[in-house]
C-alpha cells in the first residue's frame, strides 16, 4: 500500500520522507479531492497502525483471519491505485 501511494504522489511531484507524510498527502491529494474512495484511506490508516503496533510493541501474533483481511484490503488498495494510474496515463 505504501509503495502504491508513493507512486501516486510521485505523479504530483510530492514525495514525503516519512510514512505518516505519505498517508497524509494521499488523503489530501487523492481522497479529499474525490479521486479515490474514502474507504481506501481507512484501510491505509489501519494497515499503517497494524504495522506500527507489530513493529514497535510486543503483542500477540496476528490471527490468520486478520492477516487475510489485511492482505485483501492491501490487494484492493493496490488494484485501485493501479487502475487510477492506468486511467490517468490514458488521458496524457
């Protein structure tokens, strides 16, 4: 999801140095402007939070159900970004 969002930000010439900046600009430039649906933002935020928790806090392992759900949302996110980029490329 992070690299797909970076690809989007690259086309507008904005590449933040931190993950939080990528999420914020993704929301500002693509979700709030109606280019991509709000639920992608929610999924992106949740995935980032899950990553932060697993990277920096001691927790119980992620359940298989949560892992599958995260994978499905990430796949949907990347597919939506790819579709957006293909459509945009067709208009250039």
